[in-house]
C-alpha cells in the first residue's frame, strides 16, 4: 500500500497542474478513498485477493492528499507560504496521532472479553467500529474541504 500510495501521490500534482484545478481532484480522491474503505470495512467475507485489490485502490485514491500542500500554499499570500505549509503538515500528522489511539479505544470498548493465547480477540464488528472512525475523519475532511476555494493552481496575490 505504501508503494502504491507513494507512486500515486507523484501523479496527482502533474494531473492537477494539467487540469488547472486542485479541489476536484482532491475531492475525487477523498470520496474514492472513503467509498473503497467503506467496502473493506463493512462488507464481511470478501475474498482475500479482493481485499488486497481494494486496499491497493484505497492507497492510490488516498494519494490525492498530496495536493494538500500545494492547495494550502496557493491559498495564502507568498509571505505566509512557510507557515501554511507547517500547518498543513501538522494536519496530516494529527490524523495518525489521533486515529491510532482512537481505533484502539474503540476496539477496547467493543471487546467482548475473549482471550486467545494471552491476547485479546476482537470480532469483526469491533474492527468495523474501530475502522469506521477513519470514515468519520474523511467526512470531517469533506466538510472542511467544502469551505475552501479553488486556487486554479495559482498563488493568491
């Protein structure tokens, strides 16, 4: 997934430059990521090969996040480019910082008490609840994206 994510990320910048738009590509990547992730999370019994294919597709769609940096930089005057880049990067880091413990807390909350070989065993529903938090994070991203203006790949003057 990391390789697919990285390679896809490199393609989104040139694609948005070619089209002269950032927001629709960002939006499309986010919606596709959420839709594919919802299939992985909420459809039980998928064949392993299909799960792998879906997760690769999630990684490719999620690569659109890289537009965050150009979109942010173009949304403010040049004198604020460094600051907004830091804020954008902080936003990216906060996702991982919050989501990992929240997924763990959700798994703990949904745990039914089973233990195997000294390790907690969680059922599929517990993982659905835990990983559904990522869909909530994506929904928050959609809401915030709705408040942004398209930059047309040009910095604010």
